[in-house]
């Protein structure tokens, strides 16, 4: 009908201005994701050690570390290892934050530097959220689900999905509110 949706046009122009930065972030994501396949527990101590420290602090117990199996908690009979490091969440959180915030950055030199800030924020959030997920899993592990005939592995994975997704959504909403308030 000849009418132009100005908001859609503005979004398309913004997308074109940031396309190189989006591709850069996706490239970092893909590279780090494939690199993860080569990692053992020792290469993930940057995630595992702080998470373990929080779990030990909150539960008042200590874990035994082994490079083959990760941090083992005798009291709870569970292990924090590569599979529970939060690495995938770290990458997703980084990508979400970068895509979300870059729309508000005008200067090109800051758009590249933004990737480091987003990665640092994603790292801190990953440690806190992953620790929360593990603590929630400990509580549910101790609950009796035998009467419901539910596999504990399913419960563990479900807690992870719900926790990570919930915190990703909460983080997105909070960051969006901050950005809208600052740039409105």
C-alpha cells in the first residue's frame, strides 16, 4: 500500500551497520564451542574452581579434586566436572549480551571492545547461575523421587534447563530495562 514501517526499516539499517560485529561474535561462539570438545577438567578450572568454592561455602562441605573426574563431594555423592562446568551457558550468555547491547553502541572502536565486557559479565553470571543450579540439584537429589519413578538424570537435566533458561530470560529483561532507561 506504499506505507513504510519506519521501525522495521530502522532495525534493518541497524542490522546492516552491525552485521560484521554479529558475524564476529558468532565466529567467536563457534570457535569456542568446537574448542570445548578438546577440553578436559583441567582446562575448565576457570569455571570449575570458582563454582566449587561457592558450593563449598554454601554447603559447608569440601570436595576432592581429580583431573580425571573433577570435584567429587563425598557427602552428596556427586561430581562437578566438564559436563557441569556451565561452559555452554557462558557462550550463550556472551552471545545474548553482545547482540543485545551492541545495538546501543554508536562508536565502532567500542563495538569490538564490547565483546570483552560482555564476556566478563557472562563469566560472572555463569559462575553465580551455575552454582545456583548445582545447589538446586543437590536439594532435589536428596528428595525422594523413587515413588514417582522418575530417573534422577532426567530431574538433573530438567533443573539445568529450567535454571539456565530462567536466568537467561531474567538477564535479558534486566539488561534491556537498564539500556532502555539509559538510552531512552
